[in-house]
C-alpha cells in the first residue's frame, strides 16, 4: 500500500474575504472528491483571505497511478481555481 500526499499553495489575488476564498476552495474540493476519490484538507493560512495551503491524500497499491492522478489534480487546479499555484510538493509513503 502506498500513500501519496500532494501539497498545493495557492494565491487568490481576486479574493476579498475569507468567505470568498473558502467558497472557491470548497468548489474545488467537491469536484476532486467526486471525480478522483481523494481526501482534502486546508492545512495552513486559514485566516489569510488571499492564500491557502491544501493537502490532498490518495491511497493505492501503485505509485504510478497516484502520480497520474496528482498531475490531473494540478492541471484541474490551474484551469479551474481563480488563483495562482505558487508552490506544490509530493511525497509518497510505503
């Protein structure tokens, strides 16, 4: 069993409140859970309205499958979130 972790730090230049930022994150989170069956959490910058760090976790027996899904998640974030990805990281635990 392999656990894959994807951390994404996002800047929301057009967000003007925490409510607006969380609405965008929740929309992204709902799409991810339905489409890819992953776990999602806001990890840092909870009180900053233009920045967020999210963590996404997936468990599978094939690391290549997890890597493929993570690439799709990043692509979807770049296309659908009204913000800019400023940092991303991946880790795998066996």
